[in-house]
C-alpha cells in the first residue's frame, strides 16, 4: 500500500533541523552538500595522486569559505536527527525543483544515511534525484539487505582512478574521468559542461535510466590544479590494493569487503607461519 507524504513542517522549522540546501551553479536545481574532508573513503583517496579525489574541486574555492563550511558542517551533524527526512523533504518540496543532486560535495556516511535519502526520494516521486558516490559497498550492502532503489533516483558509481577501471560489477550506471591523452569508450557519453560555460544546459544524463539496464559511462576531462607538484606515478596495482583496504576500513560495522578480508587473512597467515618456522619447534 502506497502512502502519500504530507508536509507538516514550516520552512523555518526545516532550516533549523537540517540547514539550507546548497546551490551548485552547474546543475538545474539545488543540492545537499556535505564537507568533502569528512568523506569516508574519499578522505583516503585525497592523498593518492592518481585518484580523482586528489584533484577534488570541493576542497578549494568557495567550498572553503567559512560560511559555506559552517553550512556543510550543520548538514552533516543533522543526518542523525529523527526528523531529518521530513525536514529535507519539506525544503525540496518548497523549492519547486524537478531535479536534485545529492552531495555536490561529500559522500554517503552510512547505510542509514542512504536509507534516509531513499525515503526522501520516495516522498517526492515527481522529482528526479541524482546520487553520485564512491561508496560502492554501502550501496551494495543496502541492496543485499533487500533495499530497493526507487525509479526517480539515479545512483551513479564514480571510478576512483583517473583512466582507471570502471566499477561495472554492481549493475548500476557508472562514470569516470579520463585524461586528455586517452580516448573515451565508444558507448560513453562525454560530459558537455566544459564546452558550455561549465553548465549542464539541456543535458539530463543525471535522470534515472533504469538501474538494471546497460551501463552508460560518463567520461569527462580531468581538471588538474596548478598548485600540485609533479610527482612520480604510483604503481596501479599498489593503488588498487590501498583503495580496497581503505574501503574495508571505512565501512566499519556495516560489512566487510570479502576479497580484501581474504587477501589480508592470507597475508597474516603467511607471516604467522614464517614466524613459527623461525622460532623452531
């Protein structure tokens, strides 16, 4: 039985609970930005030169203004508020937006966070939501627990590495960033924003296309900050293992990355056996 959401809060009450909506100039609607320096997996990826997060736009510019940082911190602290779902739903409903982006800065914080976002999406079936994320395992854990993604929410998994492997194994749309020296895949859609004053314009790739259909890659050009020094490239295999380990540690009690756990277990067993041989009978 479907239930219809009813607005019970005023805008003033909603603002006091969850803070204001963010206003990403690129998008056709509002967003809900969280601090990029509070990302779980992203906080680790920001230290690795070949990752997209190393060049994160949300760690510079206006995102570093004191007022903007204070607003993002307020949103982050409000995620556990018991009326957060109704408060955010009220603000989006009152904004009259038909498109909405989750996290133009920041990322998912927990399975409960994702579950609350999906409840907001279900409350507003006429709004088309876009949720880009690097927290693959959080989304996968939610789905394995029986959770369903509503038709008006497009969850798009973002590749960790520039020119790196796409996360195609989850059955969800994906996106990546390619350098200017590499060509895009034939089935990929190239983001037109760099050629139209950094605006989405009429492009609506953020709209839900069906979570189980053929994957569509979104390939853009990597934007490098001039402030970063030239560094020696890290081996891709080493970076891949570090990212897997960071993903396992970031999930905490929500679940385990079984491939990483097996790798870690084999390594631990191997060293323990070597210690026993060295110590003798």
